C-alpha cells in the first residue's frame, strides 16, 4: 500500500502544478467567508478517491471535500489541498495530505508539497522520510531558541476563543513565529527539524492525521493542548518533544487567565 500511496500522491501533486500554471483561470468559491475551495481541490480529491476505490474497493475514505465513503477497517483520510489559500495566491506552501488508518490507528502517511519538491512519508514503527531520506526532529529544548508555526482556523470558523491571545503570549517568548499556511507542511517541517513546533485550534482530522504520524515517526509529539488526545484537532500542539511541556505551560497560562477573567464578578 505504501508504494500505491506514493504513486497516487505524486500524481495528485502534478495535477496541482498543472492547475498552478493557469491560476488566472482557476475556479474558486468560498465555503465560508475565509475558507476557499478551488476546482483543483475537487479534481484532486475526485482523482484520489477513484484510484483508491478502484484498487481497494472495500476500504473506507474520508475526504475533506467529498465526505465519508463507507468501507471496512481501513480508512483513507484525504486533504486534497491543505493550504488552499496559499495555493490560490500562487504561494508554494500547500500540500496534499493522505493518511491511512487501520482500526482507527494511523499506519501510513504521506504529505506531498509539490511546489517545494518535497514528499514526506512515514509508516508506523518504520521512521519518517523526505524524498526517501530519513528525517528527525531538532534537538532545541527551549522555547527561546525555537521557531514555531501556527494558524488561525479559529478566526475563519468564528470560534469564541481564538488563537490570538496565545499568539500574543507565545511570540515574544519564541525566537520567531511562522505562518506558512498548511498545517500538514507545518507538522512536516517540525518533523525534519526546520521548526521546533506548531500549534493551532479548530483543525480537522484531514489537516493533521498524516503530519502527526510523520512527526511521531521523526521523534516528535502531537497532542492536544493538555498533552493528551481527547481534544485533538480542536487543539493541536506538534513539537520536537523537547519543548512540548514548556509550550503547554504557556498555552495553559493563557487559557487559565482568560477563564479567570471570564469568571470574574
Ligand atoms: C488549512 C491550512 C491552514 C490552517 C487552516 C486549515 P485548508 O487547510 O491547513 O494552514 O491554518 O486551519 O483549514 O482549509 O486549506 O485545507
Ligand atoms: Ca486542510
Ligand atoms: Ca483542504
């Protein structure tokens, strides 16, 4: 299945590059006021779903744009373009993200960033790779030495509590912050040591599942803001492992402060 996954995600990547060559003609619509979907997202997901259904007709599929396709114990989780805003604006930080679950455990993952020429892959228990070369998280162990990425899905989804207070608290502590525009790329950049971590709220399984396995297999951690998995995807903290506790402490301090303020008479 790993070879099949690499084959279809590379072909999907080439599809995005073909669309990218004629962005001026790309049909784009709003799912929500800041949430875009393009004809490329739909075409890529249709391609991936059809290839998977042809090869593995009894597998389930969950795609961001086409939803649930029922099946057995295996489930393919697809984000056809993670970072549609980046893609539509001609920026390279976008990816195709595919995870394969067996009995709800992610066993195989691939994140293809075609405009960056990078294919990240991982198989549970067998390490993480970029273009076939092994990758590992960075050794940096202090937030003050770290660069982290984040995103603001919470603003797009008009969530009550947004990431902005955490961003305002975390940024002066960190060496620097990045906002690339693809959660999957952010997790892979953490896996290969270009970032020490990534945090975001209000994500979905298809944004995170593949990048989380790649990060885990590269020696990192991906949890909710409390270090568990109960609130995963609504809360995502992916790090090199070394800064995880310190990062959780900063986030907890912000949330406690807001809770106290809200409860004050
Ligand atoms: C988005 C990207 C972005 C993140 C958003 C996601 P999409 O995925 O991952 O970096 O900040 O929250 O929704 O919508 O382009 O597939
Ligand atoms: Ca996404
Ligand atoms: Ca998407």
